[in-house]
């Protein structure tokens, strides 16, 4: 009888431990979003999804090089500071490294010197394009971006998604998010990127928007919008993918 009671206690303990583990960690597959407070704060997660759906980053592809570099502009607005930031990024789509990241911050009070700033940054940014052998030209660094001209998935029967887990951090209020960005279909797939980050500090929410394709090779860059808890604007993240390499059977 005593042995039976002991076994019963062990089984109960294991069931209890499993429930605690499930309560601390959640698994999500085949997602278009990563939401840092998903599972633990459903109302907050819906707000984040709505924000990512309704506020798309303003991005313009300037051009590509034959060896996999891509240049793009994007714009962010700091309403509280009264500033508008114009970014030029040159990104290596082969190894996912940012080679150049230059920003021109424009405050309303600087309107009188906008022409002078425009000329200086026009020369600087076009020099960077030439340095990396990127086709394309920037005629106005302050040019507004109105269209979202990225292509949407699938591409050639391949879709793109996130698989991720969220785990409560016992030493910090921020959840730990372990995520993978994956491309594939029912037969093959490829992990594009994998990282572990903290909610609020590293990310608040992300959404896969689409892709741009190189005119020189079967390579794309996946474009993702990312919101950070402390900032009221969206960042732009790119990840390169060679469509001819790395796709393996599931």
C-alpha cells in the first residue's frame, strides 16, 4: 500500500511538472507573425498584430549588384521628437551582413537648409552605390516613398513562415523568443535565419511582408517589418535567400 501511494505521488508530481513547463513555454509553427507577448497576453498580441497590419514600413529598392548586394531606402518618423529619418542601407544578401547603414535625420526647423543637405547626401549616397557596383541612382534623398512594391509569397511554389517558441524568463520580465525563419513547401524547406531574442528589448512584433528578387540571379531578399516596444516606428529587416541552394527534404 505504501509503495502504491509512492508511485501515485510520483505520477502526480510528473503531471504537475509538465503543466508548469507548458505554462512557461509555448510553441508556434507556420506563422506570419512573431508577437512577443503571444500566449501570455492575448489582448496585447492582437494590438501588436493590428499595428503591424496597418502601419507598413516605407521601403524603396534602389538597385542590386551582380554579387548579391542590394541597396534600399526606408523612412521612419519620430512624431514626439518632430523628426523624420531617411535611411540608406546596403545589404549583402549572400551572408545577411549590413555593409552600409546611413541615416539623414530631418527636423522641421531644418527646412531652410534642406536643399543643402539634399545635395550633400545625394553625392554621398550615390558614391556608396558606385563603390559597391550597385545599379541605380538616388536623385533626391528626401523623396517620399508612397508605394509598397514588394512581391508577396508564395514564390515559385515556396512559401515563407516563422516557427518559434516563447518562454517566460525567470530572471527578467521579458520573454525569451527562439525563432526560425523558414522557406519551403510540402516537400522541401530551408532555414533562412535562426536567433534567440528577448521580447521588448530586441523585438515586440514582426511580420513577413514579402520579397524582392535580384535581376541577376535566382536570389531574393525577404522583407520583414519589426516593431520594438520602446519606439513608435517600424524597422525594416531583410534576409537573403539563394533559391537554388539549401532546400532539403522535410
